[in-house]
């Protein structure tokens, strides 16, 4: 019986560890208090303006200047689906060489997202990034 409990405990531990490590949209610690369930966000309602200001402009993610054309939802879809957008905007937000938007943005475009913008994008991504 002790052997069964030991094996069961080990299986439960490794199963829980695998499950938590396999989630690619984990909440960074400083964003754990966001109340996403109170927001009704979609690409067209709230997110597109942030993307256009911070990502989809000439010299960046527009018209093929950088990987992915973020001027449309369809242009972003592959980066959303594979988790690249989440990683670069949310996970790497405090890592200047990897984060988006980058520190070297062109004149008139922000070099980082505001806390409110970051929270909105994060909630939208956790809600499986609806278009409408």
C-alpha cells in the first residue's frame, strides 16, 4: 500500500509539473491581479488601436518591413497562434533586447506599452484573441 501511495504521489507531482510547464500563456507575477473577466476586448474593439500605434507602422510590422504584417488581424494570426506575440509582448516585456515594442522605435511611436495597454493585450490573448 505504501508503494502504491508513493507511486501515486510521484505520478501526481510529475503530472502537475508537466501541466504547468506546458502552458505557454502563463501569467507573469506582476500581472496576476488583472481582472480580465470584466473586460470585453477584441482585435476590433480595443486592441487594433494599440497595435496600429505600437506595432503596425511603416518600418515595423507593416507591409512586410518586419516579420509579420500586423496591419490586419489575418496578418497577425500566425504570430498569435504560435505564441510569438504573447512571448515578445507579455513574457519578455522587461527584456529590452527581446521585447516588443522595441526600444529603438521610430519617431512618434512608443518604445513601450503603458500598463493599461499591456493589461488589455494580455487579457485579449488569454481570451484566445477574438477578432470581433
